[in-house]
């Protein structure tokens, strides 16, 4: 038994009860022994976090404590020693009414904000940009930016396929390279922060069903061959956000990551312009240079 891991879990639990949210939710992606949801980075995820932590968790806790109290009461009051002559009661009208009505009221209380959350997720607002996402049979993703222009045959000028970064395929190599294991991609998706991004999601006609998911955006949408699904997100802060295919899709299902970089509008415009003129590799280099310069100014 690894007592170090147990100690880490106990410390995280204690910090959570002490009111230290940073101990429960770690920025970037889920970590071993992490507790709680990942930090919200979109309106949908903020609503999901409130729904879970502010409503469901208190209700679940109250029900669990109530049932525990009833069990303890039955054990103490109705054991053979304390109650040698069992009661012959078989029905109690009031109790039967209560255990029917109260659960109904609880479900109504849960249903109202649940429908509001569902409406928020599925009612796609007017978008600032569109990205087409295609799940491929080779267990990777193809991304197209039609807003950045199209070629004569109608295909997007800026498009690329993102696969698992070789450094992230092995756990020890990932640690040495300081990249998240099974999450880093060779070509990340770049989006501007604070903008509504609409996703058109499908899968290769010769492929199978995948699912495009970013937990911190609170979204998951199936990529189905021959069908176009749509979803949306708005990254409310700059950062790198990771996800994975969330549909059991075959032997390399675990090696189909998603990586999204939310950057400033200026950095995105630089990346997009360079990708259109000089190619994707140069665009990523230019983006890294812009971000490095911004970081140096922030430090000053």
C-alpha cells in the first residue's frame, strides 16, 4: 500500500472541508487524487459547477445523513434487547404520504435548474467564429477554420490534424518533458479568449463514433459518421485546456487527446495570419514568440 498517496488524498479532503478550493481543483487537467470538478472556464461549466456543488451535493448530503440517522435509530430502538415484543404495525398513512411526496418535491427542485442548464448548453448563441471538427479512423482529430478563408475547391485554407504528441505517449517520457501524459497533442487548437466558438462536429464516413470533450468548458458532443452535430463554448480566460475522446471508439481510444489554447485576440490574429501565409509550423512558432513577449511584459 502506498501511504504517500493516502496521505495526499487525506490532505486534499481536509483542505476541501477547510474551504480551500485550490486544493480540490487543479488548473489545467485532472491530477491523481484530485477531488472536485476541474476549474470552470466557460459559462456552461460555471453553471454545471454551481448545479453540482451548490444544489446536488447539499441535497445528496442531507439525504445520506437523514438515512443514516434513521438506520441508527432503528438499530437502537428496535433491536431485540430494547424491543423484545415486536410491533404488529404494518402501515402508516402519514409516512407513506411523506415518502411519496417529499421525493417528488426534491425532483422538482432539481429539475428546474437542470432544464435551465440544458437550455444554456443546447441553445447555441450567435458565434464569433466556427471550427469544423472531424474524428478520424486513425484516432486523431482534423480541425478546419472556414472563417479564415477557403480554397478554390471549397476546403478551408487553415486546417490540420492533431494527434497524440510522442512525448506524451509514455508516462516517464511525459514526466521528463513536463507534458501531460496522454493529453498533449502535436497541433493544438487555437481560439481567442472571450469569443463564442461554434463547433461543427462529425466523423469520417469510413470511421466510427467519437466524442469531442473539454471538461473545463463543460461540453461533450458526439462525432458521428455522416451526421453534423454542433456545440459551442466561450473560453473566459487564457490558458491551455485538455480533453480526450469520450466515446469508446476502438483500440486507440485512450490515445485520442484534445488540446485547446485560449489566447488573446492579438495572439490569435497573429497565429491565423501566419498560418494563412507561411504555414502552420511557422504560425505556432510566431504564437509562442508573441506569448513569450507578453509574459515578459507581465513580469515587468
